[in-house]
C-alpha cells in the first residue's frame, strides 16, 4: 500500500501525558532526531513541579512541544499541527492550542470512566462529537503495545511503560523521521536492562508499523532540512551550553573552575553537567545551602579560581549578602540565575523574567554589578563565556540571567572553533614592591588579584569599607563616597568594552521593539513578519543589561514608539524610561510561558495602526 | 603540606619565623582586658613552630569581635560576613589544599547565624582549623544573650532572663562528626599553644573551643575555671591514655557509673585510679567524647580541658582531588574542542 508524502515548511508537535509517561524523553528524542536530519528546531518542555502528581489528574500533565522547520526559526511554535495525548487530562489541558483540522492522536485505552472523571469530562470526548473539527486518530496504544511485546513475557506494568515509544514510532512514521538515533538512545538508556532495550525497540517499531498498515493513516509528511549557516552543529539545551561556556572560559584563561551550588529547579542541570567534567579539573561543591554555595565561590575567587554559583530566583535572594561581599572585596565570579515564576517558591518549573530588578538592586548598599542575559538556548554558551571574561578583566561579580524556557529548551547550536573564542587574560599580582590591595588599574579600574600562597603579598580584605589603594579598613566618610563612586565607575566603564547594538531592520522608523533575554525568538519572528508586511518596525536585543550599551540612548531616540515585551510586570521598561526619559511602552505576560510571536504581532499592529 | 614546606624552605627544614613575623601593622582594637588578646598572642607564638611558610596561611573570619582577628595577623586574611566563614574557607581549601586555612569565629557567629555551615564543615572534614572564641555573649552588638548563654541569663535582650537552652559547642562538634575536638582557655597560654599546634597537625577539620572572657558584657563568665583559687577543683585536664584526675592535691577523679560520670574521692579508700575513666582521644565511637564534652553542663562536675577526640578520616578536598586525578588518568589530557564537538553533531555546508 503506497501512501502519500506531503512536504511541509514547518510543523509544531506537542506530546502530552502523565508525568510518568515519558513525554520529555520521547519529545526530546524527536527533537534530537530532527536536528540531526538538519531541521531547525525550537523546543518548549512544559512539566509540573511535582515529580509524580496523582496519575490521570490535570496537575500531573507533562507536555513537550517541538517546532520543526526547513527554515531558520526562533520559537517553539504556537498552535500545534499535531497533538499526541496519552490520557483525557492531557487532552483537556492541551486541546485548546491544536489547530483546526490538526492531527490528534489519542491513546483511546486510557479514555475510561475513571480517567475521564479525573480530567473532569462529563462525557467521553472520543464519542460525543466534540473532536470532530480535528483529524482524530483514536489508537488503542496500551493494547497494541501489549500485543507487540507479548512474546517477551514481561509484566503488564513494564510493558505499559513502553507505550511512549509506541507513540514516538507513530510520530516518526507520520513525519518520516529515521529511527537510527532513537534506536541508539534506547540501547544506551536501558543498557543495564537488556529486556527493556528489546521491549522499547519493539514498541517503537510497532508504532510505525501500525501507521503503515492501518487504513486510518493516508498521508505522511516531511520537513526538509533547514538552510542554516555552514558549520558543525549539535542540539543543545541552555543549561548544557552554559556549562560548556564556563569550561571554555576556564580553559582559555587557564584558571581552574570552581562551582559552588545548591540544587534548585530549573538550574540544577548546570551542576549536573559540570560535575561530569572532572577531567577538565572542574571542582563542583554541592553546598549545604544557597548561601554556602555562593560563599564557597567567593572563597574560590579569593584563591584565584574562576568561581561560579548557579541558582534560580529564591536562591539569588539568599545569595545577596555574599554577592555584596564579592562587590566590596572586588573579586571575580559569575552568578547564574535561571529565572522561574515567583515570588517565593512561585512556579518552579515555569519560566519568567521577573528577577531583573533583583539582579540590579537585590543587595544592601550601593552595589552595582554587570548583568548579562542570554537570548536563546544556543546563546547561553557565548553569554557564559562573556560573563567570565568581564568578571576576570574587571574583578567583579557578574550576574548571568537565563530562564526556565531557554535553560530547558533546546535548539541547534553552531559549535564554535576554540581558536575563535575571545582571549581571556589573567594576571596575578607578584611584586611585593609595588603591590597594594586596592591600587586600581588605570584603564579598567580593576584592583590586582593577589592570591594566597604568593610570598610577600600577605594582605587582608573584608566586607568593611576600605581605604583607596591600601585597602586598610577605613571609616572616613569622604573615602567611602570616593570608593562608592569608583566601584560604580568601574562597572559603568565596561560599556566601552562591549559591541555596539545591531539593529534588525531600518535604522529609524515608527516602532522599535526592544527585547532582552528569552523574548528574542518571539520578538524576532513577529518583527520579521511585520516588516515583510511592509510595516515600519525594527528590533534590538540587549544582552548587556548593566551597563547598558553606549549607543542605546541614541537608537531609542530614532524611533517614534518603543515597545518592550517582557515576561514580567514591566521591569526593563522602567529602567529604559528612567535612564533615557523615553515613553517606552510595556508589553507584559506572566503566565509561566514565553511569548507567542502572534501576541507581539498583535501589539505591533495595535501600536502602528495602519501606518 | 610537608612537601611544599620543604621546597619553600630550600631544604632547610626549619623556617626561621618569629612571633613578630605574624604581627600586622594594624592597631589592635579590642577592649583593654579582652580575652581575645591572649588568643591572638598564643596564635602568633604558635605559628613559627609549625614550619609552614607565612604566605600559606589564610585566616578567615565572620562577624563579631573575634572576627577582627585576621586584620592583626600578617598573613593572608579574609574578614567575611556573619556566620559564613566556614563556607568561604571551604572554597579556599578546595581550590588550594596546600594552604593552611584557619577559621576564627565566635559563639554567635558559629553556632547561631552560621550554625548550618559550621556543622557541615565538620561533617565534610576539610583540613581546616576552627577556633571558636566562646564568651557566651554578643559583644559587638553590645550585650545580647548568645546561643551559649546560660538559661535565665539576664541581658539587654532578655531583661527577664533568657528562655533559650544553650548549646555546648564541643558537643555540637562531636555530634556533627568532627574528627578533632578540643577545649582550652584564654587564661592558660601554654595549654592553648599546645592545642593550637595539635589542631594544625591534625589532618581534617580541627575544632577548638576557647573559654574567652568578655570583660565588658559578660565579665567572669569563666572565672570558676580560669581563676587560680577555683581552677583546680573545677577543671579536669584530658590526657590521652591517662585517668581523669583533678583537684588541688590530685585527690579526686571521674568515674563512670553506667554511662553517667561522677566525681569520686581518691583518699577515702573506696576508689583508686584504677577505677577511673581513662581518656582515649582516638576512640572511634563518639560516646566517650560526648560524655566528656557534656560534663560542664552539670554544675557538680569539673569541665574537661584538652583534646576530646582526634581521629583520622578522609578529607573532602583529598577525596575530590583523587576523583579529578582518576578522571584525568582515564580520559587523558582535556581537549576543549573535542568536548564542544562531542555528542551527535552534523555539518551544514
């Protein structure tokens, strides 16, 4: 039986099931396979904070959304072309964003009265006609998987856990994906349990075979490779890219890398990754709490190491005092805040950009520090590297902001060549004749880095205000004002050491959309589309949030209107308004999700009217 | 570490350092009569004997009167934030195990705001020396009760008497798995110097509690143990392998009645030294040390002074470095480009 293959420019697919159904695993595998085929991808893992909420309930639904494209894309997609729903709760929570006439594959075996009740369905949607506007495929996945695995004589409990790969097999057939990578994933993931290797491989193949055999599926689809810039690519999450960026910075600066960290969602993967790289001399210290984590990093920095601490919003709140100590003692370190929904414990697994003000001002006293934000998963490498460069060159703690969306999301990353990475030069003080702890470099205003073990440079530092040059404790009020200004000036000066802003679009016009952090993808997509429609709209994206680029003020004045989309209640917009006295307009969303490009498009339309 | 000392001293095994080499140019600003002066002096007197080059010492402190200590030592020093010295010292020791790292802290700094870091340092057993100045009061904030102040203590913040039950620092340390626990007094310079040297020699976290008098806000808190007239009857000196004997005429001893220590007379013919508790600082079971550390909580018993416990156990930084060495041996020289290019890659031409 030959079936028709239709070519698509791009497709958005969403897997949804119980937290224990393995949706993240198969979604991630489809992402990796698609990236290897050469597609551009955008990913949005969307899972609950509970490890296993009660089975079949709405809070227990875990989703994985994937945008696969034959062109350069910047978002995980918006409305999906296909939805794979493993139970009624998954259907209920995800159906809203399935396109009309979209493909809906459900595991009909799970649409029994108890599950329908848990999902608060009054009637079975598979039977009441409510799904008629979709191409609905009700597939007895549980039963079909059991039949396919019958000969292995495994218990039903084990067999039923393989149905995620049955579903993946169906999707692989539907979108003409090769199975090689999935096969090797199964082999390595279950290497210690050979019976599970066989079971999952059988389930995967059974899923594809089912689509091939049954009359239900007439069409399959393909998405051709994207035309990306030449280079070596790999698929990478933001957290993994950050870990690699730090290792690269340590390697290039010839410093030993130290991470003090305390596990916290969604930042823990950076700790996990760096803990693996012991052969690079990386020392990871899982501290007793967030405060000890940052303090151990302060100690490592004092000792001449490239020091890091990684956390999320609540952890940053706890680290504030120690970051102040690093500012006062002018020691280099990088603090990563993978932002999540707040305040307090908030939404641990959902994304938000609401810690910008905390990064700017979340410490006692006048305590400025550089702040850098990564724009997308693949940008996390360069942002981490750049944070290290600035920290070391200017002897200052640097805050690097990402968020749950880009930290867990993945996309193709053009792997850099080591020789192309910027130089990071480190000079430790050596000469007892000229050494003074707070004698600043004329150009960078950085103080010298004198590390314990160096003969003749024994000195004391601490959190008390110090006298200029000598670093001795000083309560002199004029000295305090001088030192306060010098600490600020040192940070402000970094504006002379960062690249000029690149304007995407015309250099002046009606509307400028200003983004920072993870709004990059949705903003770029929206602005590109509106420009193609002939609208006078440009965009800029700010990586260096403190100090802001020197040319920002001038650029803002060249546009009649300024729009600032943020996943918060309006934080960066207030900084722009205060600093540049421009009537920037906020666009805000705090739903634990990134912007859809359509939301920004609508705002652009609203602001431009018919212009 | 021994090898480095040798290198640094060019084969000359004895470094010629004196007390003066450890005195910084900063004016010491504790209240006249404060017990801290003695601890500073005993430390400066002890270090020359340790045969460690001066540049390898790092003194780390938190906040409180005691925590000004690093400013007065002509070594590397870090006066950090309240309670966090153990965590900062851990970062220092982990990134350079070759250094001799000392934490200077007080009863409030270590046991109140920094309690968490304190117990976890002891649990991990980094080779760091901790000296806790216990004056049973908050001095720098001018006289509030501390976590070691006695129940009912009247202070500015407890005008009706404190209703907090106090910590016993040595017991907390033993309970946290400390491998070296000792107690000494600001008024006993020779004993303190001996303890400082033993603490330094110990591989692993060394915890030293010092009875320290705050003559402004809690004067005489330890006088029962430190004054000549009362000391002999209220202090028992711990000596490894020896029975616990005390009293002006060495006429009293400590015997265990079940697991409860009690004072017995050695002169009434009922008990002899053979009946007494014999101190074993190397006992791997912490029960013995715990019983001893708690004796001072009983007003009828003398307070033991000396080393409660001294045990060998793997140090955190050594275990970590062994893992790193093993990984380097297994995976060879790190290749950054290979790391970046690892995993499933594809080429776009």
